[in-house]
């Protein structure tokens, strides 16, 4: 009798945990629907979704082993509802593999080059250019770009292959093999981050290409600052460090939300076909992702394959994107393991559909 009572108690406790995880899962799924301003706790649940999915899978296995068939419905429903989210970073390629045989009108790349301006030899910039030539890239959007390289300019090396370029505010540039007919810089108040767009004439067809670099999380910056303080003999209390990280993260999240709304407004006003590239510093299903994407198509969900992450190192996050509108169709979306930056470059092949 004691064992039966203990088993019932354990089952009840696990069921309570299951219900809590289910609630958090649904909050996470819809966490990106509203601005994080005043809803930071809800918005943060989006970042926990991968762990919540794993927890649901573990609990599903537990309910199956214990043959509590009724309770298996809870994790099953949670996992099924998360399938669209899972599709933002994993695609089997079975449903979109045929697209790779389609016609390619534009080859576009987006790359946060990070250390681009931190060396004077030009090695990194030449290595990136060589890769773009090899892949026959037509339009290249770079973030954290620096045109100065010692006593030379990186653009001098690029202009033979990319005869057209447009510099944005601070660290942005769009390189193109086709004429750039107009452009606009979009600085964000109180930060070095910014966005820009360039109108490009591709054999008589006009497209507007957005290059976006949204506010960073501040997570690494806070850790580096704390580490430097500790090396200098200063005491850094753990709770204060955690508080600083949380505050930086939430402030960055709120700043990105406002920046995303500015970019989304410009996208909606576009009267020609639109492509959006850049480093959003935010994950899929977040408010930033949903706001910038709007009615656009996520290139990876359309024609990607396998696991998609764009940040190098231990944090396998997808924070760099290429979106496009319905006047185009994607045929290939992928990253390359280049070591020039703490990001991977994102590549996409696109085809024009009909006339516009």
C-alpha cells in the first residue's frame, strides 16, 4: 500500500511539472506575438522553447513507459504545436529539395564579418571576396563592415567584381554586380547599429534590398567587463552579475523591438520586390523575427535543409536571415563554414516569378 501511495504521489508531482512545462511551452510559442515592452517575461519564454521541447519529449517517454496514455496527450499536443517553430531551424529538405533544380536569377549573401576591420593586411576581406566570386554572388550585404584597411580601402579590392556599392550608417554596406539606383540609411537612435536599403536594377527588374543589423544582446559584453574587473582584483558578486546580464538582455530585446518596427514600416512601404538580409541578433519566433518578417518568406523554411544556425561557437543560434517577398522563389539556402567571423555567412539563390 505504501509503494502504491508513493507511486501515485510521484505521478502527481510529475503531472504538475508537465502542466507547468506545457503552460510555459504555449507562452513561448506565442511569446513573439507582442512587443517585449512590458512583456519581457513572456518574450523571454521564446528563448527557452528548445529546452521546453526537449522537456516535453522526455516527459512523453516517461508517460509511455509508465503507460499513462491519457497524460501522453499533453506533451504530444505541445510538440505538435511546436512543429512550425522547429521548422525555423531544422528542415528535412524532403518537401523543398526539388526547388534546387530551378532557375537562378539572383545569388545573394549576408554576412556579419565581425573582425573585418580588425586587421590591416586585407587577408580577411580578400578571403571573403574570393568566396563570393566562387559562389558567383550577385548581391552581398555585410554588417560590421569597415572600409579602411591600413592605408587602403577594402572597396578598392571589391570594385572589380562588385562595381556598385552603397555604404550605410556606421558599419553597413551593400555590394552589387548590378546598378544601385537609390538608397537610404536608417540609423537607430542611441546605438551604433543601423539598417539601410538599396534599390537595384537587375536587367530591368527592380528590387529593394534591406541590410539590417539590430541591437546586440549585451551578454558577451557584460561577461567580458565582469571578467576584466575580476582580473583587476575587483569583487564581482554573482547575483549582481546575473542582474547585469538580465538587464542588458532585456534592454537589448526592447531596443531591437523598436528597431524592428522601423524596418518593418520601411518594408511595407516598398513598391518593388523586396529582399531582407541581416543580423537580427534574435532567434526565430521572437517579436523581432515576426515583425521584420511580416508577410515575407523565410528563405530557410522555403528551401533550406538540415540544422540551421548562424552563430559560431557553443551558442548554436540562428540570428542571421534572408527573407523575400512572393514575387520571388527560393531554390537554395545554406551557410558555409568560413572562419573569418563569429558568424557564418548565409547564402540564397532566388528566381523571379512572372512580371512585376
